[in-house]
C-alpha cells in the first residue's frame, strides 16, 4: 500500500466531528512493522507514480487494467494512544488503490483487528492510521475480527488472517550480493516521517478471499518495513466526506 503523500488531502477515520476533535487533542505514537504485498511488479511503481502498474485484462483481448491490490499485516512494536498502550497489537489492512490516485482518492479498503485488540486500542489504531494513510476512500469498512498469525526472520515472512481463509501474505528474501536482505533507504512510507528501510522480499502469495473483489497474486511486490509516527508529526484529522 503506497502513494505520493503530497497528493492526498483527507484522513481515513472519523466518526463525526466530536470524535475528530477529541482525536486531535490526544497524544499518540506508533512504531510498527508491516508484512506488506501488492499486485504490482517488484518494486511497486506507486511510490514514484500516481498510477499503478498495468495488468492484463481478465479475458483474452481485454484492455489492460490498472490497480494496486494490497495486503498489509501490522504488528505494533511500541506505541500509545493517550494512556492506552498499543504494544503488541495486530491488525490487517487490505484493499485496492484503484487505477489512478492523482486526486488522492483510493478505491476501497478493509480494516480487520485481531480479537486480542481492545476497544481502547482500536480507537488508537484508527487515529494512527488516519495520520499514516491520509487519504480518501471511495469505500472503507471495518470487518469482523480475524485471528492473525504473524512471523518473520531475515529470509522469510508470513502472515495469515483466519488461518489463510480470509487473507495471506508470504514473502521470501530475494538474493543479493550477500545473505543480508536488500533494503531501500531514504524512501518515504506514506505519512510516516521515519522508517528503517524497505526490506525487499517478493511474495510467493498475497491473497484476499472476502467481499466482492477477492484477489490472489504470486511473485509480485512484497516487502517488510518498520515505521515510526506520532501525533506531533501530523495535522488534526479531518472527517471523510
């Protein structure tokens, strides 16, 4: 999940003006790691262009389609929302950026929490996501809870939602000059002002099995990234219109 942040104008999450005003006064921060993959070829061109890569049409002779269908599996390393600790919380964001996001509007997204995430943590995570991904969505929803499995080492990463029945991301390190991961530094990740680099790991599968737009891709873009963001880094949240 990705884009040129300067193009966007409004935040993800708002439950009315009172909630937005309250969020603006609460101090928060998050350091989290994402196992991330999308349908674009490696490396996702959406970090450098406002239009996703072209994909063959669904049928022979069909026109080329442009989309970036993604799965982002999060695990919070450290964080807080007011007095609420966010450490260890796991959640999943899947969706599609659409065919052209130069106007700052994405096609659809779905947020899923692991059942262990508390009500207070959910409010904090939504506030953080509004700063991390400051975009408009044509359609956005919060799905029923789903159990998340999330593991990685320097060679592989694997995330499952509901045992893979709902979603899955599996990444494998691409060989470099040494056994160390290939890392892109000094590239901005959405609204986060700090990250430790994009650890390039093409996917062996990235799949979403729910809703009206299920998808599955193999061998396309994938990476891991640890980002850091705080309320002082972003402006007040705005309601989605």
